[in-house]
């Protein structure tokens, strides 16, 4: 299946503005090769670089990836430490590259619990890439969909108690401004490599009407061709949003 740009698409659904990805399967990828799971996380970080650049080249506006969930702290400390130190290394290398490659990097999730060094790197990355327009990659780090919704509700409640808002001001249109993803349109397409048929607490509010594409390909093996396939599949979808078919 070939993908169509918005212009070529005609009757077909055009390319999404925003693609979300659950970067899953790193551990299995490594285990199948007789390597430690950490090697899979390393390979997965490289895949992120490749896919982010490819999304930018295709003219997508946002890529949002799940890098570490609020539940991933349950893993053995050695694996969590290895993921954090890979992130550290990755950000060191990326700061310059992302700016040069014209990719704005943002982080969604509670980063306040991360190490001071990592927080400093995140702040620097944010500062260096904040002026870049055109393409934004969002990295969900210590992110949980339920956590995000509860924090948003708590913040709105605080504003009500402080007399700045009244309960009736909370609507489907105003609520998203309290989420980590404030200002970012909802993803039209969610991709899950690694074959699991679940959401794992990802973007619970934002994916209400996303098309969901699951592939057995493990994240480190996910390449430009795999993304093309997902996009081509997306373009065959009849997005009804509860209404009736727009296609004959
Ligand atoms: C995803 O890969 C990366 C993180 C959750 C940090 P996994 O580590 O979950 O890989 P599998 O699912 O065990 O293969
Ligand atoms: C989801 O993958 C989280 C990330 C990819 C960061 P998991 O491997 O943690 O999900 P489960 O445990 O299979 O649901
Ligand atoms: Mg997994």
C-alpha cells in the first residue's frame, strides 16, 4: 500500500497531523538475540531518532512516544536505572542533533521525580528546541493517562477553591488545557508495535477517536517502511466519529 500526501489523497483520508506510538517490544527484541534487555532499550532509542526524522520529512506535525510509564517503576531497579542512564546519554547526544534536525522535543509527564541531572538535561533540551516550528516530538516520561487526568482535575478544583473558576466552566473543550498535552491536537493514529492489544494507560483522554494500529513488529525493528504501512492503513479508514459514513 502506498501512502498519499494530503494533496494526492483526494477521496482517501489525508495524512494524520499527529501520530502517537507505544514504543513496546524492546526487551523481547534483545532476548531473542541473546542480549540483555538494556540492549533493546538502546536499539529502541535509535529507532525513535529514525522515526522522528522520518515523520518530520513526511510533513507530520507531532509524534508522541511512550518512553516510560508511571507503572514501569515496578521493573527491577537495575532495568529502571539502565533506562534512565540511557535517557541521560541520549539527551546529551540529542540536544545538538535535534536543534540541527529542526525537531522540537517536549516531555510530557511528571519529570520532577527524575534525577537532578536528567531534569537539567530536559530543561536544556526544552530551551534549545523551543523556538523550532513545524515538527514536534513529545516524549512521555513517567507518564500515566490516569495520573494526567487526576492531576488536571485537581488543578481545576484548586482554581475553583481559589475563586478563579466555577465548576460549570469545565467542559470537553476546556478540560484538555489542564492536561500535559495542552495545546497539542489529539492523535489521529495510535501505533502499538510489539503486538499487545491494550492501551497500557497511554493518552486515555486524547485517543478517544484515534485509529488504533497494532503490529507484531517489535519497536527496535520498526522502520520507515513499517511507518508507511501504518499510514497507508490509516488512509483506508472511514472515520465516522459516531456519525454515518462519509464514503460511498
Ligand atoms: C518498551 O519495551 C520500553 C519500556 C516499557 C521502557 P519493553 O521493555 O516493555 O519490551 P518488552 O515488552 O518486554 O518486549
Ligand atoms: C507500555 O509498555 C509502556 C511503554 C512503552 C513505555 P509496557 O511494556 O510497560 O506495557 P505492558 O506492561 O505490556 O502493558
Ligand atoms: Mg513491554
